[in-house]
């Protein structure tokens, strides 16, 4: 089987009056992230990584932020929908590696829960997902505590057997 790799990136500024959701886990913090959906930057980066590896576009094309259906949507549900499209296109999920860049809050107590939630959405075991957190050492908008950025890499393998053809659905 051939393997394919995709890269995902997402960033959001902090916003008052919102919950901070990362990797499907609510993190105690005075501010959440601004966005059309629940603004889960971890789920968004992983979604882009798996879609990219499968050659199926990106999260913005699949779940546009001007579509009211996705207002305040649970990004883990969106990740799972994207994953099912990846499977339908003839791929198996192998692994995702995620790096969260944030000055605050402290994320290490939540890593295992994030890995488990992401793995659940990807119908895989937690050993197939790695989540790490880094600071930006006080530099730039992240270093000033204005928001969070996330990078993700996903590996897929082509499934044995016939591949389904067709384009990406926007539903």
C-alpha cells in the first residue's frame, strides 16, 4: 500500500464569552477562541491534514464559514465527517501528529484526553494520535497571549480494493 501525508494548520485569536475547546476537550480558561464553529483549532488542523493527504481539499471548502449550518458546530463532528469522506475515497488513517503553539493555558494536563477524543473521531486507538504543546517564548501575537496556532501532519494509506471516484461533497 502507498502512504500519503497531509499538513494542516489553523490559528484563532482569543475571544471573550466563548469556551476554549481544543482537540474536543473543554480547557478551563477565561477566554475561548473566535470562530464560526466552536473554533477548535486542533480539530481544524487535523481535518485539513487528513483532507490534504487524501487530496480532498480543505475544511473551508467542505464546511464554509459563511454557511449557517456550521455556526457553533462541534469541530469533532466535522472532523469525523471529513474522515468518513477520506475513507470513502479509499484511504485508511495511520497516524496524526499535532503541535499546539500557545503561551497559555497550560495544556499538558489535557493531552491524553485530546489524543483520545481525536482518535475516537478518526476511529482509531489513542496510540495513532500524538498531541504536543509548545510556547512561542513570548514572541509575536502568540507570545503576547492573543491566540493559539496549531500544526498537524496526518499519514494515510491507500486501502486495498477499488477506490470510489467522484468529487468532494459540501454537505
